[in-house]
């Protein structure tokens, strides 16, 4: 099975979200912002360093579910490598962002 890279998506779409084969970039960022807003709200009572690991843990748990139960990937190590590469690409992009 060919695994997509996180940024391989159309910029926008006229289709309803549930009808899209791949979530478009506009809605992808909008949904990511919801998770970030939730984390920022929780940051009023929980340290950023703890929230960071909580979000990583949740992402890893959900990614494991998708890899194992949705994609039914046979080679778990290939899936782990792919997801790790996606995370590295994302974090490098954000660290290079002068507006962050």
C-alpha cells in the first residue's frame, strides 16, 4: 500500500468534507487549528511541555489505530517510519516559520 505524504492534498474543494477522498488543504488547516485552540485553552491549567507530550501521545495512539485497523498495514515498521518522516517534515516546516 502506498502511503500519502501529509501535504499531498488539493488546496481547496467544492465537495462536502465527507465526500472528499482526501481532505483539502483549507479544511485540513482549519481542523488542525481546532486542536491547537483546544490545547491553548488547556494551557491555562496545564504546562505547555506536558500538553506537548499529551498531543504527541494522542497522535501516536490514533495513528496506530489508523495504521492497524483502518489501513490494515502489514508492515508496522514501514508505517512507523513513514509517520515519523511526516512528523519530521511538519516540525521542520513549523520551526522555519518566522511567524510562529
